[in-house]
C-alpha cells in the first residue's frame, strides 16, 4: 500500500502566466520592431457584446437593451448574428454623441424660443459679486 502524500505546490516556473485583462494589460505589438500598442490599432472598428459595451460606456446592459428597442430612427445600431447582439464601437460612439448636451435643457429651450442659437453664444465668465455693507 502506498503512503499518502499532499499534492506538490507548483513552482513559479511551472505556473501558467496570468491572463492579461481585456483591453491589454501590457503592451502588445503588431510586429517585433513596432512599439505602437496593439490595442490602439485594434479598437478603431471593434465589435462589442452588450456586456463589453456596458463596461465601455458605463451604462447597464438593461439600459443598452432599452436603447436597442427604440424606434428605428432613434435605436442603437447593432448586428444580430444568431442570438448574439454585437455593436460596433465607432457606431456606438457616433450614436451616443447625438445625446451630448451643453447647459441646462430648459435654458436651451428658452434661448431657442427667443430666437438665439445656443451654439453661437460667446462663452460667459462668472460675474464677481461685491457685497456693499
């Protein structure tokens, strides 16, 4: 009969290297002589799943699904190969940019009612208030 022995601990050289996190942990290059990061070259036209897009945009996957179900003119553009939902990063960034706002919506609406274009107004400086006693 054999004597029981505890399992051996792996030495550092025998352990597998840790997987790099998504988005590149280190610098991955396309060619041996290039020092341009691989992630910079690959992210221009990348397809993302909803969970990856949620991490990229800091929106919940449920909210992204709500954006997919909007009417066709307003919906988030996506690709559906089978049951998967993929969104191209560049298309998401362009779609998301249409919701960019500057200032308060009520103030912008009031300026438009007065016939002023909020985009063409000069930048305002904070007014210093002096309190006389």
